């Protein structure tokens, strides 16, 4: 039996993909063909402190692996997608303001706890991997994944693999400065796309537009509510929504100029607004475009499952690479599910 045959996954083989978010840890088992089973959730509880979050992640993973084995499946590797700034080469979460992690060697700790190879990645890049291989970007060699939720994220995928840049900061579209001297952003700059088109910005700008007599538009109004009111004919909501679509088009055109993607996949809660966002977004893009070729703009299809599925796909990449030492590593893919 040759090396390839020895490493060929059996029908019962699975990898575990985890998505570590600010409120929920989500996981799924993924088969070699990409089939997803065994999805589960548990609380992140960031208020309990960074050590408690780490324990929650490792406990969740350990339980999921044990349950899989009890059900007759063999978990061969683990993929983890984390929020924050992730150095995938070092296997470290450099910083996450959401869960208060700083320089956490998550890959090494998870590998030691589980006794399995571990691939560590960024949550947005992991979601992009899933959409590029199994979702709305499938069949396109260059995919730009843009989740628009509380803020605006981005991931560039080349042949199904994430392009993280030299310092793991590639495609941070939400922090393109579009309005110099504008509203302050959490990143320390002013006038970022996040402050114009993210969900938090939509809610804040709508409340400001309504003023003191805002008819229920004060604290607690969400971007989804702004969208609903805009569709119902609320002039302030319609104006704020269109301004956000215009700013998003401006940021996306900059990304198209740099990356020339074949498809642009919109995800996130705001990104899933359908034609209510896509129609004005395309209109503003077409108004702005010069020499660029506008890509197809489509909605993501995997939703909130994308992060954990993408993490699992990277775990399969790790196994296929043969680089499965005790600390794990993230390596180029072989054949893709």
C-alpha cells in the first residue's frame, strides 16, 4: 500500500470545525466530501475573562470529539476559526478585543488538549474559504468575500485558499478610510467604511437622523429595523440605507480595483438583505466604475455556518498536506472537497 492509499480518509472519518465568536462557540463535523453533521453550540461567556473563554473553547472541542467517537466516527483533525487578529503561521490569536485574548497560542493548546492536529485561522477568512469552495463563490478562481454585519469584513480567496497578506491583515475593507476626519472608528482611524456601512453605524446614523423625537428610533434599534423602516417608506431610514449602500460601493470599488475578483460574495446580517441592498449597491457601483470590470455580486449561501465549515475545510487541508505534527500547521490544500 502506498502513502496516498494509507492517508486516504475512510468513510467514517471526520474533522471538527469550530467558530469562536464573541457570544457563541459553534462547531460542526465535516466529512471528506464536505457533508456537515454534528453541529453544536455553547456560550463563549467573555464576561468571565479570557482564561474562561479559552477553557470553554477547549471543553467544547473535547466534548464534540468524544461524542463523534461514541457515534462511530473518527475525528482526525480540528480546525478553529477565531475572531480577532490571527497569526496562522504561529498558530496564535495575537489580539481579540471581543474575548480579551492577547498572544494566545491557541493551536498548540488545542493540539495538546485533544491529541490531534489543529489548523487555526481567522473567522472571516475561514468563512470565505467555505463560500469559495462550497458556497456562492464555487467555480471562481478569485473570490472576494465581504461579510457586512456589525462592521464590514473582507477576505480574498485564490483558488479556494485565503490570501492573508504578509502580516495577516489582508482585505480589511472595513478600515478603508473613505471620509478623512470623519467619525472615529474602533481601529483608531477616522472615517472608515465601518463607520458608514456597518450595522452598528446604520443604527447609530438613523437614530441621529431622527433626532430627539425619533419615534422609537433610539438605543436598541438594529440595522435590520432600519432596513425594515426603509422598505416601509421611512424617509430617514431610506436616506441612511442609501448612504450606506453608496459608501459600501465606494469601498468595494477600491477592492475591485486592487484584486479584480470574478465574484463578490456578500455575507453577514446586513449583507443578506437581498435586493434591498444589492439593487442600490449595483447602481452606485455602476455610477462610479471607470476601467474596472465589475464582478458578479451574489449573496452568501452558507450564512452563519460558514466560519465553522471553513475551519473544517482547512483541517482537511492540513491532513492532506502531511504536515500534522503535534502543534499542527496551516498548509496549502491538496484536492478540495
